[in-house]
């Protein structure tokens, strides 16, 4: 095919066509002739973009470079290594290992003598332990891990991705009771002892009640009044739980965890090693959803946890993508990189210049260890612009390497670090980087599919730009053209008969009754609790604790813009007559001061006659302000009804054509309310009115008009391009392809 003076080969077309057939939906594959038209139109638009110079702009080059970098990663990474590490990680996730370790600190770039000294120290201590010295005692004496003094080096139970890969590998390859040989990490050498192994317990989700202990109380011992008060509060919560009071209500009353208090104490799903040990053990000790623990103490305070669900380890297929991502981003990433470099080195000739390298390495000094090494104004003539390494005959000079040193140097705090070793490590990294850089630069030549993908991306970016200018933007802004198209094609834009209706679908009659009662009158009363305020006799000013409670209410109202709140105040018979009104006024003032509009607040003053209470004397239950939530949105009612069983209740409102909603289709289309049962559910269908078929107004049809108008603009533009670049098709080649 020729478009103007530009030719396109059968091979280019066939590659594009077959890629479309493989990647496309098999039920909607494009025929050969149809694809020829699509291919021709695409190339015409790309040629128009090229003529406008869109492929030469800085923005275009940057966008293509970003896409290329992302695409190149799948060609540069060592896929075999990634798959091996991914499968290995999944197998390790099936098991949890209890380990202890001893750290012999030595810098990653320490001098050889210091590295050997640390290694020998690790061997000596290992020998002592094998001869009978207690591991935890040795950890307290020798380990440079600051936590070893208190935990004897114990890391607890762990699984994959929770410690650096070398320690993880030692944990999984050492038998129970065994002690590993010295294991190297960036921090130094480790001895790893395996205390126990057990099958994975999966993940859990719990809700909790937390009663904090103040730092001063925690520091002063068990007899402190603050500690006693915290223990008394958690015991009261536990006793009331055992009597059957709802967990989420007690969370609101007792829990000091502000983040989870308004969600019933629910915490994110977690696995082994992600929570402090007492919390983890209490959570995993529960086996049945809904059961709760006895009160227990952690360094955060006193807790009660309630099990929501236990999640077993997912299948490899469902986790594989996430595991691959972790493999290339955690400490395994260096293993992947090294495997890639080893693979590439088989096809690259690397020749170092020993004299230039040796002279260059002598330039390392103590400033490199502080990250402040500077390139001299003039290098020694023996290395100035001299090749320090040749990679596939391409020279890289000492100047190139030293400029990289300036950019990549990092301060080293470990006293065992060596400037010379750090400089040499930077050189090895420099060589590896240049090998990878050369490989990345030549991907188009080495991999035809990469070249094809990059051409597709290039065409796609250009296509998007010219379509935006010539079709999409014009169709959106040309209101006169939209209107003219609508007037000429009105009959295309019609509404069928529609019903204005609401459909409430619930599991059973009991919930239907509950939902109907809640939806009977707007605003809709929500069965959602808010902590009430209790007052001392004749007190109306807000205490700090009451302000904190109101802050939770404010957050709730801010998050739910359709909520209204009824503030009800009362007093007992011994208080002055105006005290309940004063309590209400102070609460409302705080709400409005925090940007809750007065129109969202309803006031109810019960005075000394609160419903449900009898007597005219002293009564603690009468001295309070309570809150009732309402909403102007039916969707909030739906959320409340679904709080215990998500998705059980579904409320749908709007204008419906036939065939849209099966419950609506099952009733006579007449205004009124009908209850029907189908698919094991109960539905309340309320039809307010029936709209007859009619033409859509321009405003109603505007979205569809714009889409149709875009097609017209695109065809007009393509007709102009075909005049500019006449299409010449080699029909003989087309017939060959068709065969």
C-alpha cells in the first residue's frame, strides 16, 4: 500500500493484523478487509501528525522515553530468576519460622581485614554455642542488634518478605534447633538459630477495644492508680460483653483508639509478624468469627479483640503478580539484577584498563565516606580522558566513571567502611550499569517484537494527539455543530416508555419491615449510635472528654454530608429550669463553630421530663444530652442496613426502561407499590409514574449527539487526508493475504 509517497509492506501490515487477532476478543475479531480500512485510517492520521511535527516536540520525546523505559524492563529483567524467587517465596509463605540471630556488625564496603575479622568472630561465637553456650546469652553479650539486650536476639515468628533475604534464606534452610554458618547482609554477619517451624496460620481480621495506659502510669509500676483505672475499665467492658452487649457499642464507649473507634474497632487484615506479639497471639487464638478474647496487655495498653474472619493462604495463581512485584522491589532485587548482568556478560566483551583503574581508585579519600568527595578541576594526565573499561569495544573513560562517583556516593556511618573499597564497589556497579545501558539501547535491533511494540506506542501517542485536536476537542466545543446535527437526526434520539420507580431488595420479610419503617418518612432516621454526654448537677459547660466525644460526631457529620443530627437535652428535678437548654446551646455552638451548618442540626429540649424516665428528683440518667442521626439520602439507610451483612440490602431509584431491572419487569407498569418474591429475595417495587415514549431533548441527547458528531468529523477529516495522501492498494498482495 502507498499513502501519497509513503509505502507500507505486506509484512508490516500482516504483523499488525495477526497481533490484533491474537490480542483481540475472539468473538469480535476484525475481518481482513475491515482491518485494511482501520490500518489505512490509522496510518493516514499518523502521517498527518508527522507533517505537523508532533513527533519532534520535547513533550513527545519525553512521553515515548517513559513508555520505552517501562517496556524495556520486561526485556532486561532475568525472568527465570524472578519466577524462581516468586515460586520460592510462595513456598516459604506456607510456613512460619521462629528465629533468633546474633549480628556481628561490619560495613558492606569494609576493608578486607575488617570483613575477615567480623567473619572470624561469628565463627568463634558459633563454636562456643555448639559447645554448650546458651544462644540468647551469647546474643546479649556479642550481638550488635540493639534489641538483643532485651530479647536475646529473638525475632519471633516470621515468614517471607519480613526480613532481608539472606536471613530469611538461613531461617528456611536451617533445621529446627540448628545454627546457620555466618550469613552476610549489608549490616554484617549473622548467626541464625531456628527455634521452631509451623504451618502458616494465614491472615486474620479483628476488631479491638483499646484502653490506653498513660506513659507516667506505665513507667511507675503495677500499683499506680492510672494502671488500676485502665484495668478496671477494660474489665468493665469485658463483663458487659459477656452479658451480651454489642461489641461495636462498647468500642464507642471504651476504646481509646481514635482511628478505629467509629468503625466498630475494625483493624486492617494482618499476618504473622505484623503486630506486637501479645496482640498477634490473642488474635490467632480465636477460631470462630464473633468470639472475643479475655483482656490482655501490650505496650499500647489493655485490649480485647474480637475475630471477624480468618483468611487462609491464597492460591499461587491469585498471589503470583503481587509476589513478582515484591521480588523485584525488596532485597531480592539485587539477586535479580546480578542474574541479569551474568546473563548479559556472556554476550559482552568487557576489557578493563588495569593501570588507569588502579590510578583512579587511589583518588578515594575519607571525603568519600561522608558523601562529599569532589572531582578535581584537572585529572592526572595518565587517566585524563583515558578509557578505564571497554564494553564491546565502546570506551568509557575515567572521567565518565568519576562523574558517576560524584552522583552516586553515599555517606557511610559505619567506622569499618573503607573509601578504597567503596570506590571499587562503585566501579563494579558502573561497569554493570553500562552493560545494561548498552543492552537497553539495542533492544530494537535485538528483539523485533520490541521494535514493533515501540512503533505501536509511537503511533498511538501521535494518534491520540491529532484525534484530540481534529475530532475530540472540536466535537466538544462546537455547540452549533452539535445542535445542527441533532436537528437533522432527531429521530435517532428517543426514550422508550419508562417508569419512575424505586426498588428495594432484601433477604427476608423482617428486614423488609425494618427498611420500610426507616424509609417511611424523610429525613430518614438512622439506627446508628452516637455516644451521649452525661453531666454533673447544674453543669452545662463542656468538659475536655465531652469535647472529644463531640469531635467524633463532627468527623461523622463532615464525612457524611447528607446527615442531620437531633440534639436532645434534659435535666433532673433538682436542677434549675434553664439548664437543659443551656446544655443544648453549648453543644450546638461547638458544632456550628466547627462548620456544621445550623440547618443540619435539630434541637429538642425535654426539660425535666425526658421520655422513658419517671420521678422528679435526682436522676443521673436525666442529666444528659443525646444524639439521633437522620439523613436526607436513602442511600445512607441502605448503608446502615448493610452494616452487619454487606450487600444484603440493595436500593435502586431512577427512571427505568423495560429490560433494565428484573424486579420492575415482574410487576404491572402502573403507579403503586408491589411486594414480589424471586431468586430467594423479597423486593418492594414502588412506581411513582409512567413516562410515555418521546423524543429526547437536545440536553438529554447531548452525550450521544457528541459521539455521533465525532464520527462525522472524523470521516470528514479522513476524506481530506485521502485527498492529500491518495491511497494505492496492491490488490494482488491483498488476495494473497486473503488466501
